[in-house]
């Protein structure tokens, strides 16, 4: 079973999970390929929810294409659940997110939800976070200052670059990746994150940081994880 099939499997499981919620509520939905599988699986049941709140422009586009109603988060007081993937998740439900660049909006929408339902395949489960480079969204003006501060953590800091859209795909991209918020992303490789709560707070205090892709305060409440034998459901206290 390949990774695409595993994503589709856990997307179906997430659909079943959220359909247990009472009808007529608003659902928060994340960003990325696994979240896309969930959106596709949920589309035939979109009328179960009166609306959705989206964590990115790309997710909004996909939801609208399927006929979902997408609401302004400022008009929504709370959500029963937020469903999204993760780049890594540890045994306590702490996550690294932001591989797709939507970490800030993902964290905002997650903070509105009564429960975070993380969906992923078993390759994303790790004993200690940090093998996946930790994203930090920053104000472009602060690149130099923030880079120096992040380098003190011991990892290698690099500016994320945009994927080339030119005909010559062998040409190395040179323009920074720009988020939906107009920010840039610094990726920190080589960390071993043994205290995610402390590190999340520490990085968020750096002037010029918009947010860090550590989800420890807004960690997962439920994990639906797929492997070759099926989908398992785990909960975190």
C-alpha cells in the first residue's frame, strides 16, 4: 500500500469521525495532501455542516470547488473540531506542522476548536520531534535577526525558497517562499525537541517571529493514523 492510499484511508476514517458530531455545526479544516483527502471524502456529506473554517487559500479553493460554505473565522466563536495532518507527531500528541507553509493560520483555527483531530500515516509518528525541519514564519524584515536567534538553538537555519515555475525545472529557485500572510519561512534542521512546550514559547518570543510550527499548546486530542493493516484511533490527555 503506497502513501497516497494510506492518506485516502485515513481521510475516510476522519470523515466517519466528524460525522459523529451533531449536524448543523461548523468544522475547521487544515491544509495539505492528507487534509485534501479528507475534504474529498467529506464532500458528499457537506450538508451535515452549516459551514467550514479554512486554514489556507488552497484549502478554501478546494472546499468551494466541492460546494462547502467557507466562513470568515472572525465571525465564528468556536468549532467542535479541527481536522488536519502533521509532519511529525510524538507519543504525547505534540506536532511539527508547516511543511506546506500554512502553520500560522492552522494554529489560529486549531485554537478555536474544542478538539484537534490529527490525521496522518504511521511514518509521521516519531519518538522525539525534530527529524523534520521545524518551520518558523517570520516578518521578512526580521530575517537576519531571527536567523541569528534561531541558530543559537543548535540547528541549521535556512530560508525556504519558492518552487520554480519556470520551464527550466533544473534551475535552482532563488525567490523566498511567501505565505498567505505575506511572511517568509525559516526551516530549522537538526533539532531534537525534548520539551516542545518550552521551545514553542521560546521561539514565539523572538521579535519578528509570526509563529513557530510547533503545536504543543494546541496539540492533538485525537490521532487517526493509517498503516498497511488499517486505521488506529489514539487519544491524548
